[in-house]
C-alpha cells in the first residue's frame, strides 16, 4: 500500500509564501470561549469536525494512537469521504511514533497528511529535538477555530490517571477566524487567496489594543524568520501596562531576562503578580529550572504557586480586567527561541473573568504557595548552579544560531506500508 504523505522540512512553506508572512491585527466582534482540559475541548472540536461542510485544517504537535487519536482518525476519514477537504499537519518529533497503518487509513480516505521535519531514530533515539511544529490549531469551514495547548491524546483527559494534564484551549467564532484560517492555510502550503486589507504592515499591531471593547482578538505567532519574538514581546508589553493584577500559568517557565524583569517590575509598582508553575511536572528538569528563578521573583513580591494535583500543561495569562492570552507557547527557551508557536491575544472582560476564576480555583484548591523567604536545602549550591544556568539560558537564543537551520521547502515523498 502506498501512502502519499508530504514531509514539511522547513520553518515555513516555500519561498513564495514569504509574501504572506503577515502581521495580523486586532479583530473586533468575536466570541471566545475557554475550554479547559480534554473533557471540554475534544467534544467541541469533534462536533465541529463532524458537521464540517467544506474544509478542516488541523495542526498539532502530538497525535497518539489512543482512544482520542482513533476517534479523531475516524472523524477525519468520514469527513474526507463525504467530500470535505482535510489537511492535517503533524510534527515529526511529537508524532514520530505514529504507525504507517494509522497514516495509511487517513491517506487512503483522501486526507492530506503532512509531517513537519521527520527524522528516523539514531540508535533507537529521536534526535530532531529542536525547531518543532508546536502549534495546536483547528479551523473548520473558515467559520470556527480552536487554538491552545491541548494535543490530540488521551493524557488530556482526567480518566488517564495521575499523569493527566491540566490545560486550556479556546473556541473562536467571528472575524478573527478569517485570520486563523489564512494563517493555517499559508503554513500548510495551501493556496491562499489574499483578501483586501491583508498586507504587510510597516509597524506591527500593538499587543495592547487601542480600544478596550469586548470581543477583540489578535493572532500572534513565532517562527524562525520575521516573527521570532512576537509572543515574548506581547507578554512584556502587557506586563508593562499592568495596573492591578497579572496571572501567568505556564508549564515550562524559564524566560529570558527581559520578561523576568518586567514581571518583577510589575510587582514592584504594586501589581498583584501571581505565577502558577508545575509542582508535579511531567519533566522534572522543568520544575528544577523554574525553581532557580524563585528567589529573584519572590523578593519583589511575586506570589508563586505550584500546582500539585497533576502535571500542568497550560500556557495562559491575563493582565488586569480584560487582557488575556491562550496558546501553545511556553515561556522557556524552546518555545521562545526555537519552536513554531501560535497564541491569541484577547481583550474581553467576560473571558478575562472566566480565565481568572478558573486559575483562582486552581491556585486556592490544588496548589502550594512558595514562602516569600524560600530557602531550599543546599541553597548555596543551588544559588551557584542557578546563576550559571540562568546566564547560559539567557543567551540560549543566540547559541541556537549555531544549530543547522531548515531550508524553506516542501518535500513530498511516498512511504510504504503493508496490511
């Protein structure tokens, strides 16, 4: 059996797509709904796919052959068989364990499957660690979009057990869906019909909308070309504008010095700054790295919670009463300096309150507060190691320039599978 699968071996589609490397502005009049964990996310996105009439565009970092993956596979096959155009873009590292049989079922039904930067194992180990397609986006019929941090895997469901992830996504309807649709098409290498008003802007839209009306949404993303720092800059700018409160819940927290300084400065001027970190991490190194920064932040009044019920996988934040962000980007060197990421910025009081209430419930009921005079065992050794690691990681983006970069091209290929 021949499987027609395209491998995307690039940070972007082909050279002609560079003209579509746009700065998406704020769109008003949207409806945004918070979807917490797989229990809320999967039914909503699966229902949208089941009723699709024309097109499904899907990007994900992880797709597993578990109950969630098999349900998704069945929905996509059924959609393709009834004539819906289905384009699925998967990351070669996160989806590296998918079987040829699983992919063949999709391809035989007419689903266009694309794999970003695949690589075979070396001595049984995957080596394509860097510059991953880490986005999680679904757009259905250019009418409804989903974006956040939730992958298509059963470990986002509570019945997975103690290792089930705590995570967030959003459903967007309204004018901003056109931007998400345009972006997903461009990134998948599909033909994009440019509408009036979509053009490269001389100045990028501000991360803080000039109007504070309801339902304002802006797509921001990170690539390794023209938009390397967009997500980080959005966090920095929003924190610089904070007047009352700022809450950041992030799974992998080891940002650069500029963002750390802005968090500290907000607390110094009286903003109630709260960080929610992993207390029961799926990656132990993530917890150790974050803890190296605690003393720097605690001494200026930042309140740090560690979520201890299960692994935290969320990438969300809010500032004051109406600014929020939800997406795929962690605040660590991989997300801020290497991976392909996408977030939405949201100016909406109702959504901000919904997210705040969810995070407040999390922090009050399932977190431990790190004492302001936190001094762990072997603190002098930790301080020394932390100082060295912090400054190495501070220059991590520059160091990654030594790594080989992918050339912007699409490489179709055929893989063999047998029943």
